[in-house]
């Protein structure tokens, strides 16, 4: 359980984190979302006492700075992955392990676990981005902590790695651990996270579960398919709905599915499909974090495009 | 705790330092009993280790994982400080012992080793080295990097203080004369003198403090640097 209260951080003129308060529950994965520069990394550094600002973060009731062997309680993977230039990956972890009374055996174990078993005696300077990321995760997992704080852990991982990371985090959460993870891969987040903390420009936009977030920030759309839809389109528009044709279907927003069905019935239109299209987390994110006027439902086609593009990008 | 303290490179340098300065030390030992005016080699090498103890962490950003594995900053500094101090004391003692042994082998005797001028100067030399290293440690932590700390620790004693001292010889700048005895590195080097420095005929009377008072000024200087660095380290973002 993480309790953050009144986190605040200012860099000269910019307020990076503006009085954020949230709880992260154990047993589920909590996603931490926000556009670039919204203050996610700064928040995590504040939570760990790496940056000094206002507010307080308690990990199972304790401040990070007061935990004697913190790696055994809180594992952290931060944005920067600094490694010593002349030390092997294994020695890097052994050093950190020693300060926290963690056995060397565990070092080999986690390196094997993250898939770096074969290169553990190599220097991390020669690691690729994804390998460094895995080493960072190994470091976070070293003390088998109850709480994990991960800043964009999927950054640089290959598709298998991303999939693996998702499984690992879900498994760890199901063991009753507290997982707080930031990411820009929203489709991944949708599969992985149960709870969300969404921020924009350092302030809280949303804190709650994923479904509520999607419902709150998007209007659901109704997809209608049929052989002859011209009359139906007119009737729907007369009811105040916004109708866009997409291939051979109509995408209706601003009307509930039952109402759409009723309109079709009254105009006597033949229907081959009548379904709700649930908006994706990505769409909700866009609408929540874009300028407040720009809600996704007003421009459904445009908003849907980046979603598919991103999905294709990930599939590569 | 060894891990938090000296970095791998620093250890390597330590090994190098243990061997290299010995040659120079052998000479100086043979000539004046272990101390040389200016900067002793050993002090310089050990000060580099002192600077690396913290500076290196910042240079490679490893301070971040270090702090996530040991977030109590004062404990971290204390641990590093203890290791640096112990290493310095051990290496200094070792080097002095070896030099003494060499002197015995070469000359078969080491007259007056534990007596006043030589004995006290040797003790002063060991103290000087330790304080110098602590200054290095403080500078590394203060500047959060290696190069700037290196520059300061070498430029301060070798150039800046010499210039001030040189300027003090000019009659128009004689107000600098009383300042000279407070120059930390100059004061510190009095710790390891055998005979009081002679600045030549016509030199102003610097009214230098005694050996131990001068040493005290040097120690005070180190303490100020260390304390400032320590306080800042506790307050700054990692
Ligand atoms: N060391 C610093 N000095 C000055 N400003 C900083 C510093 N670190 C961060 N900031 C500012 O704080 C804000 C938040 O940055 P932060 O790195 O926390 O964003 P982020 O949400 O992690 O972004 P990203 O998604 O790109 O990782 C930004 O406006 C950034 O310019
Ligand atoms: Mg970030």
C-alpha cells in the first residue's frame, strides 16, 4: 500500500508536481499516466526522497528514507539507468545487494529471471536499451519487495519482453504486492492495469479504475450496419446524434444503443448490426489530457486513427 | 558497506597509489625523513580517492541506485567517510613503514626517527595527508563531480596560494601579509616541516602560527568544506 499526500515540486519557474495525493492499493497493478513532461518521473523521485519537495509518501506506513534495508521492501526502476563503467552487471547488483543483506545467490537468480543470465559478467555499458531495462528490473526485484515503483519499464523492450513484463507484473500483483507503473503504451496498460492515476501538468486528472476512466472521458459510440442507411442517418441526426459513416457502417455518437435501435425501428430500417463500440484507454487518455475542450466524441474518426496506428506500431 | 564507499576505479587507483608514490617517498624519506614541501605524492593520490568516493557516483549517476538502496544520506556519507579515512590511515602508515624499512636496508639505520624534528614532522605528514584527503572528499561531494574538485584541490595550494604569497612580497600589497598565515594549504604544510620555512632575505614577517595551530587552521578549513558539502547533500536533489 502506497499513500502519497500533497506531493509538490517546483523547479525554479515550472511547477512539476502540484499537490498530488493518491493511494496505490496492493493486489492490483496501478497505472500512472500522463503526457510527456507531466511530472510522472518527478513524482516517483519525490516518493523515493531522491528529489526534495513537499508532501509525504508512505510505503506500508513507512517513509522510504526511514526503511533500513529498503530494497527488501520497495523496488524501484527509474527513468535514468546509470551503471558504473567498469563494473560488471552482476557486480553492480552484488554491490547493491550487499548493502541490503541480500545473498549473491539471489543476484544470479534475478539475472536469470530477467533473461540476462548469459551476459551477467558483461559490463552494462555494452548493454542495449532493452537489456539495461531488464537489468533495471532485476535491480528492482532484487530484494523481493512488497512494493514496486516502475517508471516506463517497457521502454525499449521487444514485443516478447513487453508481453513478459505484463505477465510478470500481473503475477506479482496477484501475489498481493503493490505495483505502481508508468507507461506510454496505453494498449499495454489497458491489458495490465486495474487502477489508474492520470496526471496532466503536475495535477491530478483522474484516480480510479480503468473502466470508469474510459467511461468518464469518452462517449460510447454505437455502430449500425445495414443495406440502406440514408433514411436512418437523417432520422438519427434529427434526434440530435452525430453520425459518421465508416466503410459500410454508421458510427453514432450522442445516442444510447437502445435509442438508436428505436429510431431504426420507427423508420423501418433493416439492420445487420447494432453494437456498442467501447472506447479504448488510448482515446480516453487523449481526451482527458488534451486541452479540456477537445473531447474525443466530437471527432471520433480523427481520434480513432492514432489508436490504430499505435496498435500497428506495437505489433511490429 | 564497502560497496557504497569506494568505487571500483577508486580501488584500482588505490592499488596504483600504493605502489607508485613509494618511489618518490623513498627519495624524500632518504632526504628529509618522509615529508616534502608542497604536495606529498601520497596525499595527492589518496585525495583523488577521496574525490572519487562521491564525485564518481555523480559522474556516472550511480548515486541514484545507491540512494534507493541506502536512502539515509548521512549514513551513506558517514560510511564513505569512514572507509576513506581508514584507507588513508592504513595506506599512509603502510607507506611510512615500507619507507622506514627501505631506509634501514639502504642505510642500516634511521637516526632520530622518533625524536623531535623528524618524529613530529612525520606525524604531521600523516595528519596532513588525512586532512588533505578529507578536503578532497568534501570537494567531490560539494561539486558533485570529479573534474572541478580535482582542479580546486590542485590549483588552490599550488597556484592560488602561491600567488597570494608572492603578491604579499610586494610592498604595496603588504596588507596581504597577515592573510598568508591563514591560507589553509600553506598552513597545513607547516605540519610536516622539519625547519621553519625561510622565505629569503627581505621577506616580510608572515608571523606564521606554530605547527599545530597552523594544522588547526587546515583542519578547520577541511571541516568547513565537509560540513557545507554534507548539509548541501542532505538538501539537494539526487
Ligand atoms: N532537473 C530538472 N530541472 C528543471 N526542470 C525539470 C527537471 N526535471 C524535470 N523538470 C521539469 O519537470 C516537469 C516534469 O518532468 P518529468 O520528467 O517528471 O515528466 P514525465 O511525466 O516523466 O515525462 P515523460 O513522459 O517524458 O517521461 C517537466 O516540465 C520538466 O521540464
Ligand atoms: Mg518520465
